[in-house]
C-alpha cells in the first residue's frame, strides 16, 4: 500500500514544456483583460494618487507626474500627461498603458528534487503593443514575474501563492478595456450665427442629457456635447480631451461621488433656470442664468452654436492639484469674468477673475 501511494503522489512524472505553458496561459487569461487598451488603476480621487508599481523618480524625470515628498508613494499626474488617463474607477482613474496585453516566457526551470513532486519555476515578462510613456517607468518586478507551476496530486496547476502574480495589476478596478488616449487637437473657433436663440427647454434638455451621461460614466458621450476652450494651450479652441471630464461629476442625480458636480452645487435640477441671454460680443454664445440655491447670487453656464447644434460651453481655466478639469459654471454673463476670459484668450497672464498672475508684471522690463 505504501508503495502504491508513493507511486500515486510522490513520483509524478515531470511535466513537459507544453503542459507548463498551458498552465501559464490559462492563469494569464483568467487574471487579465487581454484585448483592447489596458487601463492601469491609479487609486485616488483628490489631489494625490497612489503611485504603486511605478519608479517615482522615473515619473518625475519624464514629466509624467509629481511626487508628494511629505507622503511617500503618492503622486499627481502632470498636466501634459493627463490626457493619457481615459477612464474612471470607483477608487480612482485609469491610465491607458497600451493595447493587447501579452507575455513572454523567458525560462522554465525544474526546481524540485529528483524523485519528489514536480515543481517548475517560470520566468515571464509582460508586454503591451504601442506602450504609453508610463510603461517605461513601471518597476522591473511589475513587468517580470517568477511563478511556480507544480504537479502535486497528478493535476498540474499554479502554486496558490502565485495566482495573483499572473495579474498584471492585482485588484485592478478599471473598466478594461479602456478608451484609447485622445490627443488634444485644436478646432476652429465657432463663428456661424444661429438662426435664433436657444429656448429654456432646449438648454434644459441638453444639460440633463449631459448630466445623465456623466452619471452613467459615459465620458465619450458627455464630451461630444461640449464646445471647449483650453486656456493653457497655445491653440486654445477645441484643444481639450476626454480626460478633462474625468474629474467632473453629475449634478442632478443625488449621487455622492468624489468628483465635484459640474454645476458646483448651484442647483440640483434645471427648473431653477430663469432665462437665457445672448453674449454681448460673440453671436454664437448664450448664457443660462439661475440663482444659487443658498445665497441666491446669479450664476450661469453657457451654450454655444457649433457644428449646426447647441453644445455646452466648457473652459479649462483653473489648473490645480490633481486632475485639471473642464469648468462649465464660468459666469460669463458677468462683465468681470467675461473680460477676464477675453484677456486670457488674447494671451494675457491673468486669472479667471482678471487678476494678474504676476503682480509685478507691469514693473518688469
């Protein structure tokens, strides 16, 4: 009987290479999204994000992110690299690292003693097609793994402690595959005058549709309803990206999210809209006025006639820590903010209120 048990459990034949590779392939497919763009989850929703898996000095050197020296391990993406964040997760945002995740087996080594149960060590390296610059800053132990394939009972399988190592990013909460990185591409400034002003019902319907898209996480759909100006780009009109909406949340669904609501808590519905007024200088632009629900001050978002339809007017105008978002409540019905907007379009270094960014600018030669 002892001899029989030894034959059954103690003297399994050595697994051939095809068997070992089959175990690896099965575990890889089970643990990873392998088609389309792979989103690497960067946990965090405010100013700082968890930089786990990255060489932080490399991120700094390549101007991909800044380091929080007060709290080691935290990073915030640089503005130029922000457009490579293309989706949101419950815990953070997703970096488009590249497409079609795959792996290469570098070596297979038999490590168990002669006559014992078969254990083989596999060294493998992950790879992506068209990798983003972020990939060059992933740590070596993220890209290359050592896992054990073993035959302990007659059924080859991965060592239970190595299962998570087959996941490119363990506990990844991104909706993989994620949208591809969208470059910031300029568009001509809208100039065609509409036949008539938009009605309150029209702007209500547009704003609600936009809000619903944000609530559903349909960033592409929401972005398609925008006419955008980016005051941080040399060519400003249209030079925005989907990533500029990731940190923007819905306003009418009562959903407590980390993303700030696009109406900035002015109202929680669109019934409070009082009127739609034409811009004094731009015939394509109209301002949608409403009172703030608490202090009753008049605030506004704007709509613009472009591509033969009305779109919400968004401005990338305030660069802060964390993600730099598109802002929609720009209060361009007010003279101070409207004049400041024109100054910034003309290249003057002022903030959204018209204050000089450098108080000593006029005194310098």
